[in-house]
């Protein structure tokens, strides 16, 4: 991957993760919690959301290594006890970010199809943007605290499992770092398989 593509990937990452985190913040605000607003996260300013390792170093390294691109950003703070609908409200806040990445990928896939698919002049940049957003979606929907997918488990699981997950979540982003480092090859394969599955679903939907 040449320097131009790396710069483009970085731009896609920053835009995608900014929208991802901003939607967490806006959803929590819409559901009654203003914590994110008071901490300056109710914004589209990427500087407020960047985590140097998860947002830049990890996904750019994966792009250079020609692996599935995934990563994250600084978690948006919110108080589950202040949002409407209890644990289900907290789950809505959590999935708002990954769903944003999925919708971005879906729209871009539609643009790619309408512009001629593999014959399109924009095939490579659109494909990169689609893969980056799908990688972020799959990674962040993993049911591992504090990743977004864990909030869905909170809403479904019995109380004793929630308490155990809260203990795990206390380690926060350090746990994610350790997981990425220890399970790197397996994680890459799992995310790649998830991305491929979604692409197959897109292909069926658009009847390519």
C-alpha cells in the first residue's frame, strides 16, 4: 500500500470513527443523559474522539499489512442509569456507533454498484471505505466489555452476569489492548469472516 492510500485510509478512519463516536454521544443525549455533552463529546470534531492506538496506529498498521482493518476510539462517557428505557436504552447508545459504520458501508456499496462496480473509476477508494467501516462494525459489536456489543449482552443477561461484566469493564481499554495483542491472528480471521458475510449480504440485497 503506497503513501497515498495510507493517507486516504487514515482520512476514512478519522471520518468514520468521528461519526461512530458522535452517534454514541447524540443517542445518549436524545435518551436523557447529558454526560457526553458536558465532557465535550457531543461534537463532530475528530480530535475529541481519537485514541492514538485504536483509531490510528492499529488500523493503519493493519491496512499496511493488508489485513482486515478494525479499531475504535475513546469511549463516549454516559451514565446508563440516566438514559431512558434502562439497559435497553444503554444498548441503543452502544449500538448507535457500530450501526452508523454499517449504514455508511451500505450506502457506499450502493454508490459503488450504481457507479459501475469493478469498472468504476472510484472502485478502489470506495472499496477501502466500505471495508474500513465494516471492520469497525464487526470489531465493535464483539460482546467483550467495554466494546459496544457488550451492552446488548447487558440488556439480555441475568443480573449476576451483568455484575461479572462490570468487573471486567472496570479494566476498560486496557482489556481491549490485551485482547488485540493476544488474539491478533484469530481476531483478524474472525473479523475478516464477518466482513465477508456482510459483503455477501450486500451483494444479495443489490443483486449484483
